[in-house]
């Protein structure tokens, strides 16, 4: 489903699996993008948060990477980029990646990489009462304030509410000075991921008016807070706190055990312009998690060197629609 969303933005999905005796033991969604150079039949490969495997299964991972390399020769790929969903505290994968021809890129402490290297994650297996009790006092107060003032959180009633979501997202982008993707992108997310239950849009209402909205992805035992927006009106009602809490509760109901607040800066200096984002997410008592980072396996060294010369310009292009190219 995510591959089909990315196809809409110009990527070709090429899902790979490694099997052992008929069982899938490793998987990776490879996204292919042709370089916009006339006459040049070259492309780049990117596997968002891939691969997915038992990282102790060196044989399965080696087979998967060998399959990606063969696919790269077939399609003219310059390199494969991965950014595994594996914390630095989990040992073993970096050495295995190096053994399979990968090298790590330095993407800094903020959001210089394709995906954030630092996220906040919350174990949501405790009871709702325990989760609330563990939160920062101010966060818990703001959740209850929104409830007392009559803010109501609900899932979007249907695709017809997407314009409401997008209007608030545009309002947020103008206020906070960032770029967002086009409306059609969120239509595609709805069409591909909402019907099978992998994505949900949430609305915060006050006296019949939507004053905040979010988008969450849910798959297996994980939920991800992906997009959030709030109106300039009624911000004193703290709808952003209550909508997060309701998303956490909904994720628990659906069987998730981990709630991912997504990216924060790894620079925890209070002077950092991104520190407010860190403070908001930290208030829910999540754990600051650093992933092992951004890794490339180079298939065409000469073209790769050229690619790195134009990379900053390309990143500016791909981030123009909301700061994410998952």
C-alpha cells in the first residue's frame, strides 16, 4: 500500500522478499526513482526504514541485499539507501551492513536525512491510568483542560472530510513556515491505506468546528503519528494534547504496543528552534530513540560521486512537499 502511495509521487515500488523453505524471513520495499537527466538511464534505490528481518539472521539479510544488488544491475541503480528501524542500542546490524558493502552517512542531529534519526517512542502496554500518571504534569493538565472545555476527538467520518484536514494543514504551514504536499497526496493515502485500516485521520472539534487534525499510520503492533495540524482559533483549548492522547488510546484498542511520535532533533539545546517539538513530545513520557542512521550501498561509484555533488539540491526538491520523503 505504501508503495502505491509513493508511486503517485514518482517512485516505482519494487518489493523484495527473502524466503527460506517457503517462509519469508526478510523483506524490503525498494523504491526506484529515475534521475531527471535526458538520455541517462540511471536511477536511485531507497528502502524506507528497511530492511525488515531478524537482524541476527545474517544469511537472510545477505540474500536480501544480494537480491537488491541484482535488481540494481537490472534497473541501472547507482546505489541503495536504507535507514533501518533499528536503535543504536541494538548491536550487530552495523557490522553486518559493512560486511555487505554499506557505508554510513553523517546526517547531523536535526532533519538532514531522508528520515529522522531521532524519534520519541512510547511503550503503550501499561493501562491508560498508568500512562497518564507517567506523563509530565503539564501535559496531563492540558489533556484534562481540553476535555473539560468540551473538545471532542473523533475519526474522520469519510473521505469528504479531507478538505477540512487539508485546510487546517495549510493554516499550520503558513503559521509555522514550512511546506506541505499537495492535496492529492493525502487523497492517495486515504484511498490506499484507510480502507485496510493502516491509516486514520483524527479530528478535534469544539462546538462543531474542527480546530485540529492529525494523520496516524497503524500496522501490526506499531502506530506512528505522521502529520499534525492546528487552527489559529481556539489554541488555548489545547486540542493538540488531547488528540495525541486519543490517538494513543485508539492505538491500544487496535492492539499496538508502541506509539511513535516521529522525529525530533538530537540537539537538545534549548536554543535550538526545534526544541519546542522535543518538549511537546517528551511530555508524554516517551523515550528518545536514536536509530542506526542512513546507509548507502554503492553500485556505480563514478555516478555516486556525481550524485553526492548534486545531493543538496535534490534533497531540497524532495523535501519541498512537507519535509518527508518516506
